């Protein structure tokens, strides 16, 4: 049996999305900037993609921009937002558990003279609104808080944070990295006070190499890519028409079955957590107190620390049985270093080297969860025995 439980790293493309992309790449392959009929057809696909995301987010289609993925969307929002609004101040706020696509641009902005405050999180991986309020100043230009953490599945109080930010300083831009949250939660930027929102195609059963950045109509951004002036001069470069259309098709289909899919994911998560908790030396990270089955966290992510077994060893032991998991964020897996997210949780040193992430999708079955549990029951005692020698 093959069991893919690394969906936070990437997901299988939905067949309908792949078919649409193939049609565009092989038949309707025009450049949307061309004036002839091939170009007009390509532009229609771009309009379809914009309209789809505008409808799902309840925003205007002119506020939807397509990028090369979540990383570019984050960079475009943070660097473009900070530089375009620098006259209003030089203070930025984010959290200690952001994705590198946010933390690295923040460090770059620090090198340009911006002051960045990194908010701590509690053992559930959530920020304190009191800490956010204390960090806000009259010259805070931008706040960036991820919706769902990619390693541990913690969900931040985005709506409450947005209301607080706008109450304290209406001019402060609020950016949300929703790469892991979109499709797993209903996110409406205007209702939550969000000015900038990042989405990635390959996390929602769409293609790799394409993303979305929602930019509120009153938001000023400085472009970080220059060229032919496509997308209202904000993001130059010939649009990735098959990518945008394929991503839109995937999002459209996911939201058509949203309620049943979320119930399915939550059931898989609860089943896995209950099974793991029967084992000794196992800890589920970032659970909300009084909710042992993972409620109020992402329905598709489980972070597990296994005492006495290194992450990479367990990962490959599971792989031998056809089970694919992650030793942490896929973006840093090939550059081994202690997880900044786990450090922010305050976990013990042993857990920094002994944590894996299992993440589900609509394709995950309860049979696969049971097979994974049986395999872990068999493998972990053996691995601990050899590790002790």
C-alpha cells in the first residue's frame, strides 16, 4: 500500500485541473497580451481565474493578482508593502513561527533599516492579542501573521487580529499568509480586515509554480518585478495562463465539496491522534487545551514527537512500508537545522530531532490512517531498541 501523508508539502493535482491545463498548453496556448483570437481566448481563461478567486474570497476581481507561488506572493506583499509605505514609518510586526517566505523578507527589510517585532506563541502555537496590541505603534507600517502554520497546524486568531490592527492604526497594512489555510478554512479578507493575502496553487490540488496575491483596492505596493507592465504594472511577466486556470479549477472544485471534505479531514486527524496517543513516548504538538482530538487546529496537519527515534530515521522506516511523511517543513528539509517553529513552542531538545509531520488531503482514507498506525506500532519499538545500542 502507498500512503501519501505529506500534503502540506504538495498535493496531487485534481484530474479536472490537469485536463484544463493540458487543453490550454496544447490547444489554446496564446499569450493573453496578444490581440488576435488566440490571445483573446487566453485572456478569457485569466478572467475565469480572477473571477473564481474573487468569488471565493468575496472580493473584486481587480484585487486578484497571479504570481509564481506562495513565496513570491509573500515577498511581493511584504517588500512591496513596506517600501511603498515607508514614509509612514519603519516598524513591522510578524510572528516567530512564520514560513521562511515571510521570515526571510523580514530579515531583508531589517537590513534596509526597518525594525521588526517577532511575536512569541504559546504551547499551542498561537499568538497573544495582548502581545500584538503592545507591539503596535503609530508608525507600524505592516503586520504579517500566517493563518495556519505549515509544521504544527496551529491557527491564528486572524479576524480578531485584523480588528485590533485597524482599530489601533487604520493605515497599518495587514498581510496574511494563507498558503496552508486556504481551502481548509473560509477566509474573507474584507470581513477580517486583511489587506494582503497569499495563496499557493500546489497546496490545494492545483499545479506548482502559480499563486495568488489578494491586494485590497486601496493598498499601495511597490513592484518587485519589472518588465512589460502586465497585471496593472504591479507584477510584470507573461501570465501563467494554464497555471492560473488550473489553480482556479482546483479551488472551485474544493469549495464545491468544502463541508464534507473538512469533516473527512477532521475525522482522519482524530483517528490518527487517538491511535498515536495509545503509544508510549509520543507527543502531539500544538494541541489546544481541552481539545485532545485536535479541534481548533488545522484539520489536515499532525505534528508528532517520538522520543528515542530521530525524525529522519522514522521517516525512512515508514517510507520502506510505502508511507510518505515529512521531517518538518519541506522548504527546509534539505538544510537540516532545528525547527524555529518547534523552538518557539518551547519543546525539549529531544523533540527538535524527533518530530515528524503527517498531513492529509481529500484523497486520504481511514484505511490508510490505520495502516500507518499499525506500521508505527511495529517500527517504533524496534527503532528505539537499535537507537539505544
